[in-house]
């Protein structure tokens, strides 16, 4: 290397443009940092507000009793006590709805995801992939309307757990399909080849090698899909309506935490319960997110 | 290369990835039993495709077309079920690829597990111990059999992969540049292992490394642009190559 070129470059960077460039670079970095801080602080503001306003209502009966009626709440407010009762009907309803939705969506989603991975370049796969993206973009209220038409009117002849679960499953499906395909792509092809070279039948390559090797990715995708639909309100309003008591019958209406939040919002006596219910929902979703991140980091095969 | 001891015969084999784009062109050769046959040649000469054609792994690529025959003990492998064929012809890959979700023990018997063949515990233990001794890995891992195979060093992982291929007692073992991702010490161990294994198995080895072929192989193929240019006793090929292209490759003029 010619030393004069090095010398020239050195003087260029140290004298000519150094000040201006460095300033631009620092300015750009500051803007990026500012935006990042604003984004982060929104999350902390949400959690902080919910915690500050909602913690007072969180006690044992919050988890063990159903939502109070408006008269009890009014009396409690008038005498300055906390509102009695809790959101047990909402918690059990949400678990039931999301559980049944997962039972419907997970097998479908994983099978389709594997199909897309295995036939990545085929025309059918591309069509399915595009339709999946469209499905993801369907507004949740529209999903609710359609399920109202299909399930509420035709099958259960009334608002039901089943209808709510079908609506949530439809919303989970594209998320699970895409995350399955993506996590399958992370499995090195050499593993698949190793299994095939041992004479392994095709279905066992998938069941015993591909799925176990991408297991953390699959679980992460499912957890994120669950946490995504857990807070859905609009489609549930049209499919499962709500219920003032705990219900385990799949053909009957059920409540859900976001539905209760909506109900509390519409009742001036229940305002305090909005915050504690939101805190609970937010906490649960946050927990699922942290859990999925932990699994992804812990169980990663690379 | 007397036909009496041949195990595999490749008859006028041509493989095309796209129409008229041949990766392997009109290759005819017989492979000797209980010997190490090396396939050499520059990148893109078709040596890996030829190797993969022997256990039909090349069929995994899309739009592949194959003409000609490969016969194992006289039976055309293209008329056998692939599952059966691949149990008779094992394969070891360029990069060590033990199953990350399985322990060392499970990796050795992975062939049985993945094929749903149930063995008694004593049989499994025996297969694992014998096979790991065969690949000289037993003493290094006997106290860690239930740890994940991915915790081993690269060289140990590759010997584990050889063990996984051996556990089925195949007729032939195909190796696709098995030492290209390994350090010299691990490479030497694998080479010693292959020389040891040829007493019981037939080995076909693709290698980039000419000195490796010279060190351990009995016969050598030299491929260039999909054609089998020369197929000889290794000593003869290295000391007295017939084709100028072979000589050019062996003396480092290209490749």
C-alpha cells in the first residue's frame, strides 16, 4: 500500500469535513434516540397509569367473584369503599374463548405453515401465502360479523362461546401460519437431509425432526397469536356478547375481560373497575410476551 | 477394479438440473467393495451430484432428471423404494449435523428411532456402544451419552454423524467432503477411521483435498464439467495421469 494515500485519507478525515460530518452524525443519532425513548416511554406510561389507577381494586375477590351489578357499585362508591366483586366471569370466559380458539387454530395453522415451507416456490403456496396476508388484514369487526352470520345465526342459534372462539381462531390463523413457516425456515436444511439420508419416511422427517427442531419458534408464534387475540373486543361483541355469571357451556354466551372493560366503560358507577381489569389484561399479555421471548432465547437450537 | 469384487456399478448416468443443463454426463464406473473410492474435481464438476445420485438424495432438488442406471449388487437403485435404499447406503455430510434435539445416545440410534424400529434396551445399548467404539468416540463420550450431541467439538460431532450412518450396518457409506469444516487433528482422526472402516464397509468419498485422496483412497475418480475424465487406482492416477486435464488439476494448474 502506498503510504501517501494513507496519509492523504488521514488528513481528509481529520481536518476537512470532520466537524460537519461529526455534527450530522451526532444529530442523526440524537433524533433516533429521541424517537426510541418516546416509544419506550409510551409503554411505561401505559403500565404506570394502569397500575396507579387500578391497583386499589385488585384483591382476592377481584379474581374469585363475578362482576357486581351497578347498584352495588353505586352504593360502594357513595360510601367511599372499593367496588365489591371482581371479574371472574371475564377471566374464565377469556381462558375458555382463547383456549378453544387455540385448539381450532393451532393444528390448522401449523399444518398450513409446514405446507408453505415445504412447497415454498409452488404456485399454490404463493396463492395461499397471499390469501393469508389478506386474512390478516381483515378488520376484526368484519370477522365478527361474518362469524355472527355463520355460527351465531346458523349453528348455535344465539351468542355462544363457540362463535367467539371461531372468530378469534380466524384472527390467530394467519399469525400462526406465518410464524410456523418462518421458524421452519430457521431449521438448517442439513438436518432435514440427515434425516432423509437415514431412510426416514417423509411424515416422520416432519414430526420427529422439523417440528422438534423448530419447537421454540412454534411456541413463540402461538403465544404471540394468543396474546394478540386476548384483547380483541369487537368480534366478541358480535359473537359471544357477554354474561354476568361464569359459563362453561360452549353453546351459551360468555363474558371476556375486554368485554367487561367495555361494559364498565358504559356504566358510570363501574369506572374504577375499568382500570383494574385493564391492568390485569395488560399484565397477562405482557407475561405471555415475556414468556415467549424467554422460550425463544432458552430453547433456541443454534 | 475386477468385476468380481464390485458392489456398485454406475451405467451411463446423466443428471440434468434443467433441460440440457447437465451436472453429470454419461458416467460409467464400477465401485470396488471394501475399498475407499475418492471423487475429485474442481467446484461445480458434478462430484457431489454424482455422490447424491447413489442414494437418490439428488432427487430432493426440483426439476431434476436422471438417465441411466446405478446397480447395487445388480439391482437398479432407481427401481428400489428410496427408504430401503437409504438404509443400505448411508451418508455423512460436509458439516457435522447431529440432531440438536437428541442426545448422543439417541443420535446414534436415530436411524432406528426415525424409522419406527423398536429395539430392546439391551440391543440399543449394544448398538450404541459398538458403533461408538467403531468410530473411536466411545471413550470420549461414554460418561455423557445423554447429553446433547451439539455440545461435542466439530470433529467429535462428525464422528457421531459417521456413527449414526453406521448404526444401520449399511453396505456403502457416502461422504461429502466430511473434513472440510474440521481442523487438521480432527481430519486425521476421521481419515484413520475411514481406513479402519473399509474392512467392513465400502466407502465413497467426495473430496476437494487432493492429498486426502492420495493418503487414504484406493481408487480415484477425476471429474470435470460433469464428465468422468479418469478413473484409476489412486497411485497410478497420482503418479501417471493419462489425461492432460487430470494432470493439470493434480499439479494445481486449475481447480
